């Protein structure tokens, strides 16, 4: 199945039914009075998060969603039937934004969460509502209200604890294959990853986290170069970023420090909040560097990247150093969860 993480749709809620002006006319009751019923309300449109979905492909080809109109009122005090509501099921993590105003309509970040995205019109009033002691034969009735109409942008932001950053061929897909059961494509050419991949890393019984791999970034990504900029939104919900750097590129002219700094610069251009997220440096492919050169090359890379950065040296292809890294990530995530829990408890008091 193709992976689609954004779409544009138009939603049109149902109009309300019209009220009716009617009078009771029966044998022996020539002046029965007004009996016009109200129109039914129009159907509303709801969005629901569904964990069984993982792509917005259903909204790529069907662009207009229209809820049912309410029925008109009738005589004999008969009210019109309300229009049926419409439900749009989307993957967990989908954000709905109003294209016209830029307002975020809803963020469906929990399975089963519902949100009203277009409200149906109210039903019109029949003439039975207008009768009074001075107006015994009212001929007033009101039309039904119009349903809301909106142009919406849908963006899927995957829910992951850890996000992977890096140039093409930095070894991100190899790493996620090494530490989880996910099997993304791996090959010896750039851009083998064409869409985000998720993997569940289980470090111990009842201790696990989710890692997201996105297509590799290149310099100029924030302006549209390459593929990775299209998927950076998937890292916005993560708690930690891992910046994978290839310490042993095949081309000796490639400067690993310069490329690492270029990725950080692209991150800052794209989203300042994403740039400020905790970020660890993961130096990959150390198995390709002679043992007597490793320490010096790692030290040079860490120094060039920036002081104080937490760093790990691994070999994703054979799993060297990966176990230590995943346990460190798990410890960090658990600490962050405890801090958030304490903050929530303090705010509740």
C-alpha cells in the first residue's frame, strides 16, 4: 500500500430542514389551529482516530464529504427527520487544519478520540411555534440553517518516542532493523527509504519504545531539496532525536562534520521547536574504521558537532553498541515520563 501522510478535503455538513406552515383541517374541526412541524437538523461530520489505519490514502482520491440534509417539517405536528451524521476515520496522529484561517481544528492523538469538524444546520421552526392568544392563525415558518462548509488540510504526524535524523545512507534503516522487528528497505544507494518506518524496540519485559525512521535529509531540504523535508513533521511529536552520522563514508572527500552541521542547520530552518528537542549524536559504521583510529576520529567528530552533546558509537550492521544505546534511550524516556507525571500531579493540586 502507498503511504500518504497529507491530503486536502472539503467537508459539507447537512443543511437543516425547513419548518412548515400548516393548519389542522378535519371534519367537524374547521378551525383546528396551526400544526406545522419543525424541520430536522442537518447531519454533522465527525473525525475519529482509528489505530487500525496508518495512511491517509482514502482521502487522496475522495475529496468532498457531504453529510445528509434534514427533512422538512410536515403538517399534523410532524417534525422532519434529522440528517445522519458522517464519520471520517483517520490514523492516530492526524491533525486537521482549516485552510482558510490556518486554525488547527483538531489533533487526534489518541485512539478513539472524536472531534466535530463541521456542524449541521439547525432545523427551521414550523408555525405551531408562533401561535399565541393574539395570533391564532400564524403563517410564519423559518427555513433550516445552512451546514458548515470547510476546506481542510489533513496531516499525519506519526506517534513515536524517538526519531532518526541523518544524511541518505547514514545507516538509519539498518539501525532500525538491528534494534526492532521492522524491516525497512536497505541498499547501497541513497534514498532507499521513501516513507517513514516505525519500529518497536523492546529492551526488556514491559519496557519498550517506538522509533521512527524518515527519508534522509540533504543540504537545502528546508527549501525543498530531496525527500526528507516532506516527512520532518513526523519527528515533531518525538521526545528524543538521534542524529546518525556515517563516520566512514565511501567518498574520502566527504566531510562528516560539515554534513552533520548541515543537517542541524536544516532542522533549525524547518522548525525552531524541532531544533530545540533533545538530540543525541550517534556515530555509525565504526566497524569500517581501524581500531587504532577510532578514538581520534570519534573525538574529532564530537568536537566539531558541538560541546556537551551526548554521543554513542555503534555499528548498526552487526549490532555493536546498539544494546547500550537502546538501554540509554529507555532510561531517558522513563525519566521524562516521570517528570511529566510529577508536573501533572503538581498542576492538579
